[in-house]
C-alpha cells in the first residue's frame, strides 16, 4: 500500500489529481509540519479526508508499547503491512526528544552481541516506513519537539541505502529537522560510507567499531571479513575529507573481551588518525550472548585511558534497558509478538 509519507509524494499527487493544485501543498503541510493524517486535517473537505485516509493507511501500526525511566523512554513494537515487526524508541529530555528508528526488519550483519543480529533478517524497510516511525514518536511526545533522529535501531542503514538516504532527505527537507541532528550508524559498509559522503554530507556518521584489530573484530562483527579495518578506516577518511565533519566510533564495552588496556591503545591510535570522537556503551544484556558488559569501574578506566592518549571519549547513558529498549536489544522480527511487560494499545493508530 502507498504511504502518505512517501518522500516523492507521487501516489499522493495522483490521488489529488482531480483537486485544485494547492491541495497537494495543503495536505503535505498538514502531514509533515502539523503531523496530522489526512482525516485529521479539518481544512480539507470531509469527503476528501475520508478518501485519502482509505487510500493511505498507516505504514506502521503500534501493537505494543512499554515505558521506562519514569516515562522518559518509550518503546513501540510496530507491525508493518506484511506482518513483519520492528521496534522504535523515543527518549525524552527536558526540552527535546531523540527518536531511534529501525531501517530493516531484522539484520543480516550477524553481530554476535546484538539481539537484532542474533534474530536474523526479514526485509528492508521503505523510506516511508522509516519516516512514519518518527511521525508516530513525535505525535506521542508532543509538545516536546523531536530534535534528533538516530538510525541505530534494528538493521544496518547502509545495507538499505536508498531508503535510508530518501528518509534522511524527507526528515530534513519536509519535516524540517536539522541535517546535523540526523545520525546514521553503520557497522562499516565501507563503499556506502563513501557514497553517503557525496549524497548526504551534512548528516552525522557513527561507526560501530567495537574492536580495533581484525582478529577480534572478525568474531564480533562478521562484516569485518568483507570490509576489514583498513578498508573501513579508508572510507572514514574519505567521509571526513568530503564532509569536514567529525565522526564517532561506537564501542560496546564487553568484559574481558574489548575493555583491556591493549584495546584502548589500539582504539586510540585509530581514533586519532580519523579525528574521531569515541562513544563508549556498556554492553546491554541479550538472551543470545552470555558475556556481560564491563562493570562501571572498567568503563571509567577505559574512558580515562583513551583521554590520556588525547582521544575525546564519552560514556553513553543507558536508557530503557529494563524494557529491552537499549542499544543492541531490539529484536522483534517475526509476527506481532510482544515481550513481557509490554502493553497492547487500545487502538491501532499512529497517534
């Protein structure tokens, strides 16, 4: 089914072909700036509202919701038209909201410590299915505004390249979000990093590194066997030269795996060569990976070891762990199954 939030608006334009020319601009203003579905746009004739709502049903429908952190973190399980499900997380702060979106139902990258990677791959999402995750979260969190969108949910965004770029363009050009506040996270699809530098040079890039030597990274991130560290670093250098922007290295700290002094030394060398910020993330537990995250004292020691070598390093605050909404914990890829502690919505709408 077509979506009213398809970035190119071709189907929406076709549906409005018998209306005055201004109708398309009017409907798009309602969709993208007011976040109102056609049926909620009272400036439209009643019959047109009903016709558009029937022609463009929501592309993502909430089937379960959970909250944590005193209601400041919300996770949705969203059903897609074919029965696949994805998860989306909104994190509210005192004056803004960050939305973490999924770009695929599942993931084919197979990272051993990630719940999505453990569950496997079902399909790519379309750009509208990505965008509608942001719309749903923005409606839920109002009057707080969505200021940041991070492609850090289920899936590898650069393996679904065109949909990712189209969604980025729509979120910036149509919804009005700052391109610098749109972050694409990748495990290192090197050719697409280079392509992104040309197609979306103002967005932010985060590379999920997790190891700075090939032997260890081969075990943690299987894609490293295709694009080893030297190739990933070369792509990062291309991206940096083309965009003049600082990138980030994401590092999930795993006890006695990648939190040793030797790991800090290897990471520091690569981060300094790439002029990269390092974002440390204590590993969040997943059912399929028995190794635990580094304890707080080792996290601090690792951060301090990086800083002592001149690396800008910070520790990401964990949000939503108790509802499996934290980094690496998103995993619904089959039908509309719900984990414990999630609740079904009273109505299946995007509101």
